[in-house]
């Protein structure tokens, strides 16, 4: 490429050479050394692309493999901006792991103080390293070889088109596609050439040009023109007409531009033309600057017209090229961009006509049946013997088995199974299962196959696979659960082929007989090539998909298990006696192995399930659903009832919720609140496919990696955000410079909400027009973060009132049913309220007379013509707000496209940030994440996990012993599934996210906050040492060193009574010896209620909002059990302070009092959960101990928890004794 002078630069290229040799010539920690190949001098490897700014070096690494090192000079100037943008492109492209896209090996930057001693003229530099190649398609001999190997050319055409389609799906346009930007290296797996797109500098430069401000637009356009013009002159021939006019037509360019996705398609069409026809002539012989612009346009246009003429039906290529290929190339080279196909449409067309192309280029296929081999002894199980009536290994059995296979595969469907048979077969023979990637769906079975290899005398397969024979390796009945999954895989396959009929032979057939049988057979290889996608799945992706599938199945079964079929035994005017219909229930129970196991282990009886609702007025509402052929008809709800009485396991008495309701003789019952759960599960199921199809996101969730960008442009934006003394701004900067993914773990009180708010505020201030989606599991956490962001952005004032200066439109998404759970301070930003507010503001603005007389005539016009429009504009305004809101806030369950956007084009956000990420199942996270181009997860996996996580893990852990293979296969994978279920925590587990060799020199975009601002030091010490230890080494007192440090001053609680609490921050009131303190089943402890009530009654001064130094939440009373919470709320002076631990996560109070309830030994120390129940969960106790700012008082039997057998409770008790105080409850509370 010829060099261009972007701006006068005094940089000597030899200075860049010195920097390369100094920083990359020797290996350092985290980076390999690079050198010129073959001992050449460094200057021989240098290519100057933009003088003084961008240099490209072709080098080799320590293993002599080619790499490309690009150097961007001036980290605070255009070089740094250029690098920031190109790295973003490369990271996204590389994350796809597509064979036609670049592989990024590393990158970073050096500040000026590091480079000045070596190269005084270089103001710092940034760099990126990608895999290199020895050749590119500009070499004539490569294009000549493709004209001989035409099937190879078709396959490479398909792969490049697919790579381009993947790029375009990410919003990336190459914009400089010609033979010199396609590298060629060798694929050792297939022993064939591998073509790869390279040189992405134009992609980001043009994107920057399109986003430039008017003052910078002209310079940006001129820079872009110079780069394109001063490439190899041959590149001009590949230019689409619109880019050609943009470059050379000057004032006559009209609406011409540098090009979009269809311009890339034109360049690809020009490339492929050379593979099947002739080399393109050069439009000019010298540099473009030496020729008149109109001559260049004329010369290139004539070449394009000539190509299209040759490709036309009357052209000479009609005689040598298949019609499908000729017509496709003609469409790709259409002079009008809007008439060209998109890259994805090119891929689809190639797939559809692949066999026709093969027949045309390599000769027609035979119409004989396809040949398939089977292994008789693999079918000796009783199931097969029963079907065949013979031993499959006998002569008669072989014949019957061959006939069965031929019959079953008549009209079969062939697909490519990326993970082979492994997802559908019980563990074992993993290698053989994965290699069986051809799946034939027959009438009763899914048959997994691979190319047949001849068997040698010692009984093993050897040599390359035959292209005309497949061998069946595994068969899965379609009626089984895994067979149904295989059937769904056919429906999801990107392509399939119908197989008219097959001829089945035993694998050990005589070689001469096999040779005779193969004569004239059609080739499977042609179909396999057509069906094999360029982007094959990885084993980790398979496990990820299997884990999500299992989780969704489990949750679906869990929901369906709450639906019971009934029969009316007796019906009165207002009540009815209902019995369980065992026949219908058993049909559902035994529908598959997983349902059978769940019903047998976890499902309560009909009577017990509904009897639980009797004493719960809020939950005692039951939907009556019609029956439809033995199944519930969810679209036909008949009314509601409530339970009044249980009659054993199988009968209940219900009361009609409305007069005149007569229950049908048969129907179904389910809790009325479960309707929302069914909706949520459907949304998770839909989002699962979006997640699995998003290869960039999926790659980051499994192997998070990044190249940290330059922080310069963000520093001032962050520093200007109030409060300016926040001391975690280094983490805020890290979130801003890490793309496309980042994650932050924030232990209690470490300010993770503030980190998120500051990062998003800085982003929105700098990236005008960008859109962000903020999500969380709970409404409380979402609104807490939203209020913080809106205040930082100036959208609300310190009293949380809208300021009217909506520089960025903020929208709080909710459903009608969920609006009651939205914080009152956020309700002005719900769609209905926001629409009203803005419509009213428009109306007021138009109807108010101006103080300037000259303006009144215009305002009169507005009043007459515009005000009526404003009055009726509500629906259109709401649609515009939904489409254009810059900040959208939605819970995970509500963050579906139809709620967060008005159409598909506005459903993608520049940044999606999810708070409370550790509390969500991966299928719940998938809902908001699938709406983004960039993602951040914030949470803490040492606090409360996803709903019912413990039950789910226990169920799958125990499933490996199940007699049903469909169940046991997943139990055997429970350890791998656990890492997927604990998605957020797995990110911070270095053993599970180390990545592969290509990721070795990339950074992990993960941060752990360690400075806490909530708890007084004694409380912090227990939380830090027990729940956030730095290591396993213990001090002389038996505790580990903790991660957390305190970033606030000690805050006295200010209480003067009771006296024993004076000067304390951590107190345990030991109830041992108080006879009234005893736990009761269904878990409550009335004696502890008395202790808590007595304690609170003695507090002086009384904790009150804004008084005596107390904050917005002066006191909270927590308990792990709902029944205990009800008893506590029964005391009038306690009511407003009582919460369960789960409901108080994310909140804090000046004073926290905890009632532990449990105090009876019910098992040995090996099973602590029998004595302390779910207080055996570390995450729950962590939340319980970390809510207090100034004073934590624990009420419970100290010795019971210390001696329960729970290791972490032992540590907690040691910590309380060491950093707090343990007092007899009777010494503190009134008798």
C-alpha cells in the first residue's frame, strides 16, 4: 500500500522500528516475542499505511508462526482514537471464532513516558496483534489454482460469504474488500487452504467519519479518500460504483458514499469472479493521483460492465459456469446497491444450490440409493431383538436389521449435528459420539453416522473416510426424551437434505463385495459439504446449551407439577369437594423420566399442596382451568376458588370466589399467581435461542477477554460526576474501556451500584445518541440504580423530582400488573406518565405567549394548527419515546423486545448492564443480554443466589443414579451444568474460564471491589473473614484474613439504652437458658419474638427517620422464616421494621436486629441443616450479617449455632466473640 500523509509528521519510521524491537523483540510476562521472518531486518517487515500514525509489521512469533503487529502512534491523538475503534471491531469479529475472520492474539498501549527514552518523536503508541498469513489472494498463482479446484472455490466462496454475513450481523462493514485484503493460510484439520478477511482499518475509519461532527466531517472524508486511493491500484477495480463516485466524482458525486453491507457483497462478487473466469484487468497502471478522476471512473465502469455482460445469459460464461452461480454473481455485481443481495442471502442461495453446483462442476450424481453401513452386534439389546424377532448378529437378524434400517430411512432427513450424538447418548464413547456429526432422522429413530472407514484384519477402522458410504454409530428412538430433542434439532438446523432411499449393508462385508456395492453410488460427501456450516460449534457451547435446556425443562416440570387434575366429588351452592383424578395425573407423571423423578421426589400430595394455602390469605387464590383431552387448557380459565379444608392426601374443600360458579366435573387447579411464572418461562425459552445464536456474547460468558482501551477520553467525564471524591473511579474507568464485556463483583457495601451509575453516566455524556438498557432481578435494585443514574445525569434533582431537562430520555418499563411494585419516585418515567408529561410540556410550550412581540404570529399559528395535533398525539409520542429512549430500565423478566422497543431496529442497545446478576439464572440473564451489543454484569455470588438454586442442584446431583438414561445422562454432567447455572460466579473462577491458546495474552475484564463503606469495623471483620477470605491460611485465633477494607469512619449508633449496647457495633444476645425460647416446626420461635420486642422497646432514643442522627432506614428486624416474620409483625411497635432476609437483600439499616429462630439439635454434626435449616446456606447468612451500618444485634442460641457442625457458623461465632460481644439475653432484655 502506498503511504499517505494524514498530517505533517516528524516521526521517523526508524523510531517505530526501535520501539517494535524494544517492546516486542524479547518475551515478557503475558506477551510473546516477535521478529522478522528469515532473519530479515525489521524495516523489511514494516508497511507504512498512514504516515506518522499507522504501521503494519509482518512478523513471526516464538514458534515461527506468522503474526501481524499493527502500531498506532500517538495515544492522545488520532492514532489512539483509531486504535480504540479498530480494536473494538477486531474483538467482536474474533469472538465469533469464524474461519474467515481474524484471530486476535493481544493488544495494549504504552504511554509517552515509556516510549520517549527509546523514540523521542513518538508520543506513546498502541498496538494489536493478530494471526498472520504467508499469502493473500493478490497472488495470481492462487487464483489460477482456484480455477482448477472449482469445488474448493465454491466451498471458500460459501465460507467467505458466511463470514461476511456474521460481520454484518454485528453491525460491522469491511468497506475495503479486494484480493489484497483476503489472507490465505493452511487449515491443518482439513488439509485445505483457509481464506480469511483482514485489513479492517477502513471499517472503523469510515464509521468514525460517519459519526464526525460537521467541523470534522470534511477532514475525515478526505482522510478516508486518501487511504482508499493510495492502495495498490488493482484495488480500484473491486470498488462498487457508489464508492467509485464517492472517491472521484467530486462535486458530481451526488449521494454516493463509501458503501454499506451491499458494497461488501459487490467486492466479494468481484473476488469470486476471478476464481471462475479470469483475472481482473487493472483500470490504471500507475498511482490514482496520476490519472484524471473521470478517466478512472470510466475505466472501472467499463470493466464492471464487461463482467456483467459476460455473466449475462447471452454472455460467454453462460457456456462454462452453472446457471445458479452465474446468476448469483450477476446479482452481486448489480450497479444499484439496493438490488444486490445481502451476504446472508448469498449464503442461503449457495446452500440451496450446492448440489446443483457440484453436479455441474464435478459431474452429475447417481440416482441409486445412498449406501449406509451398520454394526450388527450394536443392536443385540433386548429392545432390538424384540422388534426384529431375531438376534441381530445372526444371518436372519442381519437381513431383518438391514430391511428395518432401509424402511426407516426411506424419505429420511439429513442434517449436520455440530456436536454429534453426544447430546443424546449417555456418557461414554465421547470421541465416537462427537465424530458422528451426520444425523439421519428416520420414521422412528435418529441415526447418527460418520464417513465409513475400511476395517483392517485386526478389527479397527483405518484410512480416510469413504465419500460414498456412511456408517451408523448410534441410534436414538424418536419417542424418547432425547429423541424429541433430536427431532427439534432438525427443525433448528440451518439446512437439511431429503434422502430418497438407502441401501444398508453390514460393516464387515467382504471388501470386494463392498467395492461392487459402491459402484455408481451417489456421494454423501457432496451433501455433507453443503450442510456443514463454516462456523462449527465447540464442545463448551454444547454443554452450555444442554445445561440451559435441562434447566428450562426442570422449571417447566416444576410449574406443571403445581397443576393438579380434579374430579368433583360433591358440589354445593358456595363450596365443592374436589378429589385428585389419579388417571390424568398419572399420565402426566409418567410422560417422561424427568417428570417421573420430580413428581416422586419433590411434589406434595394434592391435599398437602393446597392445604398450605389455608392460612395464607394473600396466596389462597386458585385458578380453575378447563380440561382439554386430559391436559389443562390454559387459555380457558373458568374462575377462582379458595381452600377451606383438607380431607387427607387426595381431597380438599374449596369455596367459590364468585356466586353462581359451578365447577365442571373435571378440570385443573393451580395457584392463581402462577400465570406470571408461565409467561416468564416462555420469555426465558425464547431468549435462550437468542443467547445461543449470539456467538460473541456466548464466547464472552464462557471465556471473558478484552484489550483495555485508552482511558484518556473518559477521565474528565468520570471526574466531573458528583461526588468527585468517590475512590473506586479506577473500576469505573475499567468498565468504560473494556469491550465488549465486563463484570464486577461487589461484596456488601462496596458501592457497586455507584460504580454502575457513574460508568453509565459518563458513557451517556460522551456517546451522544447512544442507548443503554439497565436491568436487575428485583424492582427495588433496579429502581435504586435508576434513581442514582438519573440524579447523576441531572434528570432528577436531589429530592428525586424530574427537572424537566431531559437531555436523555429515560423510560421505566413495566407491565400493568407490575406497576404497583415500581418505586413511586420512578413512576413519572413509566411510558404512560412520561408520555403525558412530555405531551403536556409540548402543549404548554406551544400555548404560552412569547414575551417577544415578533414571535406571537408564529405562536398563533402553533395554537391554531399544532395544538390540536399535540392533544391527539399520545400513541405516536409513546411509540417515539419507546423507540428513542436513551436510558431504558426494566427487570430481567420485562426486558423483552416488545416492552423495551417499538420495533426490531430499536431493540438493540449500545450497552446492557445487569445488576444483581448473581441472583439470576442464566436463562433469566439471557432476556436483557440478548438486546445488547455490549454487556456488563454486576453482582456478588457470595450473597443470595438464583431462586431455589439449592433444590435444583441437589436434584440434578442425585439424578446420575436414575435408571432412565434420559435422566442419568444429565446427572453425570452436573458439575459442568453447575458452572453454567452459576454463570456470574463462574466468571470469577479462574479454573473454568482460562480460555484457549488464542486467548492467552488477552486480559480478563473482571473487577472485584474490596473497599466497603457500610459496616462499622467489627461487623466488617466477621463478614470479610468468614465470607470473603483472601486465602485458606488461618491465624492463631482460627480465622482467615479477609478481603475487605473499610473506607469510612466509625459511626457510633447513638443509643443510650439499653446500657450493655453502649459502645458496641456487634452483639449476640444468647437465648440459651430462656425456657420460652424454643423453635416450633414450620419455623417460629415465640420466645425470640418476646426478646426482640423487649429489646426494641428499651432502645433510647427511638430509631426514627431523620431524627437523632438516624438515616432513611433507621432500623430493620430480620428473620429467615416467614412465619417468624408474621409473629414479629404482630407486635405493633415492630411491624414496619420487619423483613425476611431475602426481601432485604440490597438494602441496609443503621441498626439491624436478627431473630435466628432455630435452637433445637435434630441430627448429628455431619448434617447441620437438620438443626439449623436453610441457615446452613452461607449466602443467606452473609446477607443477614452485612445489612447493618452501625449496630448488629443477633438474637439466638449461640451454642446451638457454634456446635451445629457447620464450618462457617463456627467461624461466625469465633468472629463475634473476637470482634463483638456475646451477652446473655436475660441480662439485656426486660424479664
